[in-house]
């Protein structure tokens, strides 16, 4: 049986730094690896991943909605992980302040953009960051489908989700 898991994540920027969490070694998913702020959508958030993203930001950093600027959906990632389809909504935003709370989920750090990809990052998030650093913020959303190439290496295929009214 295939299950579905929906997640919302925020890439938060302040100046030339990205807020990243070094995940606690006690976490089930990617212990000890570097990630962005985010988590699972609650049942009442299934139709509003932005609300889930704002909740996760507040829970994990203490940053309130009024301290977050230009929050917009930039990526939707789709992947099959064993018997689970994961759909992840990735938002980007800028923060009004750098002081943040710490939680037991991991330790938060502001990482200079030129040092981000030197961290131990899960493959799909590393691929997303490489894509974002290459293409920058765009007016359209990117859909990333994770899979494997003909040699069984992991790969992410990026497709722009364009507004049909602009075509």
C-alpha cells in the first residue's frame, strides 16, 4: 500500500545567509544532516500549505508572520520514498530579524550562501539548492520529480509550472 505525506518547508534568507537546521541525531528523518525549516501538514492544513509553512516557521524559529517578507511558493517536490509518496511545498522568504529560537529538532544557523552546499544535505534538498542558486527566484513555481536515471543514480527532473494565461 502506498501512503502520502505532505510537507511544507521554508528557505529563509537574511542578507546573504540562509537559515539552516542541523537536525538532531534523535530525529527519524535525516538525523545529523542539514535542512531547512519545515515539517508535515496537519489535517486542517491540507488545502493551505502556506499556513503550514508559517506555523512551522513560528514553531521552529519564533519568527512571526509579520517578520517574514515576500513569502512565496517556489518549488513543489514529488518523490517516492519506499511505499510513500512525498509532496513537499518549498517557500522562499526574507526575514526581518536574525535572532531566532532554538528547538529540540536541531540547531539553527545562518549559513553564508557560498558555504551552504558544503554541508551534509539530503540529496533532494541539495539538488533543489543547486537549482535555486543557478536559477534564482522566479515568478513561476518549479516542480521537481525525484527518481533514478538509467544507471540507478538519483536524479531530480525540474519542470517550470507556467501560468497558461501567460503562454
